[in-house]
C-alpha cells in the first residue's frame, strides 16, 4: 500500500493516558514536593493521592485548604491532559466538606463531565483513607496549542 504525505497516523502513534501522565509527572516538581502521587489515569480521568504531613497543618490543627485545593487541581490537570492535548485551567471552585488531619492519606478522583470544543468541565472528589468526602472541586478546562508528548502529526 503506498504511503501518502497526508496519511493519518495509526492509533499506535497516539500516546496512552499512562504515558502522558508519566511524562507530566516527571516535570511536576510541585506535586513531587508535596508527596502527590499519580495512582491511576485514563481518558478524561485521574486519581492522585497525597499524605497529609505535619507541615501541611494550619493553625486550627487541620490540613491547609490550599493544599487540599492543590491536590484536587493536580488530579484535574492530569485528567484534562490525559489525551495528550495541552490543556490548562480556565477556572475552578472548591467546597470543603470535612477537615483532614496530619496522618491522613487523601485521594482525589477526577472525572470529565463534558467536553465541547476547547472547553471541558471536570468534577473532583477528595476523600480520606476511610472514604470520607473531604472536598468537592469543579474545574473548567481550556485546550491550548501543543501536546504533552510530541507526536509526528503535532495534533
């Protein structure tokens, strides 16, 4: 079969969500510094975990809300970039439901609700090791030019 200059690359050339997540994590020094780990990633989904360390506790004796937001935002980032299209946050909000404490292991599960053109909406639920919901986060994404892992077609 002849090769054409404009042939669409095979699906094998498209990086898997796992490969995209691994490529992102290598460069994600903020997540690494906070002990955030990528637990699972799929098309439009991601699960991240973060142990609550003693240095993450604020004056009320609970985990700082900004760090809970950061965990949720990180899961959001991995979910919305999982298909190798460079994507950034256009907005986000969080509702704190219960406190988290030093020694807790928090998990953030991100799920894409909808994608329309360049805009996506994702819900992220943060829970502790007992399955107690700690926070609910909703993020709005915007696709931009570029990819996480460059491919031959540059799409």
